[in-house]
C-alpha cells in the first residue's frame, strides 16, 4: 500500500535524574472554593511545601499539567515566612463560554 502523504513526527523526551530526596512535595489545598463571575478577574496563590531538608533538595517548580484557557501564572516565589513553602500566583478572568466547573491540574517538583 502506498501512503497518500507523509508527515514527519519529532519527539522530545527528557529523562529526569533520580531525586536527591524521595519525599514528594505537597501542594497545599486552597482554604476556600473559588467562585467567580464571568468577566471578573480573580487572583490566588497556589502553594507547595517541600518536605525535604532544604540542604538536600529545594522545590524547583510548580508545573501546570492541565490549565484553564486564559489563566496566567507568575514565577515560583519562596515564602518570606516559611522556608519550606513556595507559591505561584494565578490570575484569571473567566469568559461567558467558561461558565461551569473548570479544572486546573498542577505538579510540584523538587
């Protein structure tokens, strides 16, 4: 069989090194349900706690694995009040076509 066309596909695979600490960081749940209106901007911090000794491993990223359309987020910031906590600020202005439940999935890495 002769293909009608062909499309080259390229994969980029990154193999992560073995972590220096086997204790996974914990994402701290929000203390409230976020209810927003379409067209009204909301900002919130998503925090994660590094349970490893700071001299062995530090929290390096909070990654958005599945985001919400139009949501933006800032850089990873180290808490000024707790050396084990890091956070990222998220900002979102939901649109009328986004009424209903939205899901944000994140992963914290050391």
